[in-house]
C-alpha cells in the first residue's frame, strides 16, 4: 500500500499526499480560520472513520469499531489540532515553537494507544478499544517527537504558490519541495516545460 492519504483537489484531481507524520496528517481534517471550510470532524464517528486511514491505523488495520471516542474527547482532539496548525506553520517558517503551543502538547501527551504483539501473527497491534484520550496523546507525542528533534527543521510547506499543505520531509537528502509529485510537482514540471518551449 502506498504511503499517504488520498486527497481530491478543488478541480477534482485525486492524488496521494504523504504528510510524513501523524500530527501533520490531522491538519487535513480542518481547523481554525481559513481551514474551517475543510472541517470533516463534526461527530466522534467522523474521527473514528478518519483514523484508520491515518498513520495511527496503518500498521494495525484499525477499523472504526476499534475506537471509542466521546464528544468531549473529539473537542479535545480538535482543540489540539487547532494548536498544531500555527505550530506547524511556525516550524515551516523556521520560527521557534511558541511556549503556549509547547504547553498544549505537554498537557495533551498523557495517554496513548498501547502497543502489543499479536501472538498469532507476531505483528504489531494496538490494545483495543482505543479512546479519544489515547488518540489525543498519540497526536501530542508525535508532535513532541518532531518538535524536540532535528526533524523540526524538515517541516515544510509545499513550494507551489497556491498550495498550503505541510509535510515532514523524510527524503534522505532533505530536498522534498512538493506536497505530491502527482499534483504540485507535476504542475510545476508542466509549467517549466511550457516556459522552455516558448523561449
């Protein structure tokens, strides 16, 4: 299975976007201000439906029935997500993380899903069910792992002038520029080719 989440652009084109880390994936679900129009987390069931497509669900084949999320827990996840937006934008702009954002991460980092090994398959699994509080903890811990490491310098915004997607550059040389080569990278190549052929 290819890494990333399948997105649909405003012109209807579908492409795969790999945010590189869980805390940047959750930003795809909406947020404050200009991101409100992308909001998809209206009810706990919405978060339960989204999580299996995220990194949290990738190694263990999560299904919505594995998740127990209350309305209050959903509000807490959305509150943290709304803090992660400016934190990630600051990192992408090479600005230091603000103290209030770090406090929010520390406050949310409590419980996280408990990993286990499936005795039958010896594959990694989660102790089920997973609560909304554990989802909150997983998001916060993931963000802490990035912010408190050299990987913070690899949080980037897509280089396309009309794209605001953020990603963690996990490429070996650290040279990823585009949210997706299928989308913005390809548009750049086409535009560059057209410019060369006009000259």
